[in-house]
């Protein structure tokens, strides 16, 4: 699975999963990390469940992303998928 960059625009409350590098992304986007498409979809699902139509706190988003990545990495390691 292909890892791509995840960026968040706090002003417009938008999150992107893209191959683009930071220098190619609009200034309002903050780099969050790398993920596969499946991990990104799960992140979106978690964020929707937690925030619904409320604004997403960027610090909380980064924490959720890091916890999700840690969980996914541990599952992959347990099943020797690395």
C-alpha cells in the first residue's frame, strides 16, 4: 500500500491525502503525517464520529492521527505485514 502525505487546513476545516510535498501545498495546510488510503479513511471516520459538524482542533487531530498510526503499525507488526 502506498503512503501519502496528510495535511490539515484549520481555517477551512479540510483534510487532504496527497502525493504533493509541503512546498506544493497552500500555506494554510499543516502537515500531519503519512498514511495509506485505508488508514486515511479510518481517520476520517474517527474524526466524523468525534466531531460531526463541529470544528476539528488541530492539536487533537494530530493526537488522534498518531494514536491511529501507532495502532495500525502494531497490527501490521503482529501479523508480520511490515
